[in-house]
């Protein structure tokens, strides 16, 4: 972090807003967009920001943040044109919320650390009118991330296992229940039990300090990298995976697992 923040980019921001308003006026594609039509684009740009965060080059992150900001300001501009709310309202609402939910910064409340900040945040949200500590978790979050959020919220009010061994025993219990359903239950019941097992694994991940969404994303990348290696070697042999045997691909998979300097 720099010792001093650069000046607030008021001029650049105003120009950006003017450009978006002109696009809404003069560009046929931008003019026809609605809150709902931009939904998928907003999700896609958010994931592209996440992907940029996983890279080492911050210029990618800079560009993706701009794309995400474009989607956010388009939504606000559409709302302004429809008389729903203004960009000023957006800034005012988030400013009030941040001040209200950080009494340890803007008030006299004392906190011992980050965990207490989270507990206070949840308590303040309940005082604002929420009826449940689970309220406000987006339904469309990736399932692993949603499970983690649910468990974190419940934990902050004391609904949690006492130690990681208890959470692991729950994983073992759910695994055995799944194995039992494979013999007797229908597909719907097996799906239910499999979901319970995943939920228990997410809970255990929390106890051992692992972010399940990050862990699975890393596993996906690792699988992709190793499978690409299989395809590469098979191409060198003049064939593709469909023309190869499982034994051959398995041998290449094990080869892909070796340190890079030992591969041929």
C-alpha cells in the first residue's frame, strides 16, 4: 500500500459516467439493455475479476475491475433513467452502511480483532431488521461458497462443533450414510446424502483453515494441467485420448504428477 493515497479521480470518474450515459443514448446495444439482460454479464465479469486475482500480473486485474465497474454503472444508469434511484443514492446508501457497521472505526466501540468485527457486523444487521443470521446470503452463490457462508454465520452465534475431530466424525458419518444409500435408495436420496457429505466436508475445511471453493478451484486447475499434458504427449504419438487406452493415459497422468524437471 502506498504511503499516501493518490488524489480522488473525480475528473476521470465524471468522464466515465458521461460516456456511459452517452452509450445509453446513442448506442443501440447499450440502449436496449435492462437490469435483467445485464445479469449474466455482471456474473461473468465478476468471475473474470476473481480469475485476475489468481494471476500475478496486476494489469489484468486493473482491466477486469474496469469491466466490472462498467456493469455496475450501467445498472445505476438504467435505474436513473427509470426513476428508480440515482448514482448518488448508491453512494449515499453504501456510505451510511459502512459507517453504521463499523462503530469501532467511526464510533467508540472497542473490538479485540477481526472475528469480533464479524460478530458485531452480524449483530448490527439483525438490529437493522433482518430476522435471521442466515438472511442475506445470495441464493446464487456457488454451492460450496454458500455452504461455507451458512456455517460461518451459524458459528458466530455459537451453533458449531467444539473441535475439528467432531467435524471430521460428521464427515465419516455422512460418508457411511451415502454408502448405505448406494445399496437401497433411489437417485434422489443418493443426491441428498451426497449433498450432506459435501456440506460436512465444507464444515471440516473451515476447522482446518481451508477455503473449500479455492481448494476445489485449485484441484480443477491441477486436473486440467495434467490432462493437457496427457493430450500433448498423445499428439506427439500421433493420436488423441479417444484412440488411447486407459492404461496408457493413466501412465501419462502419473508422469504429469512428477516434478517438471524430471519429465521428458
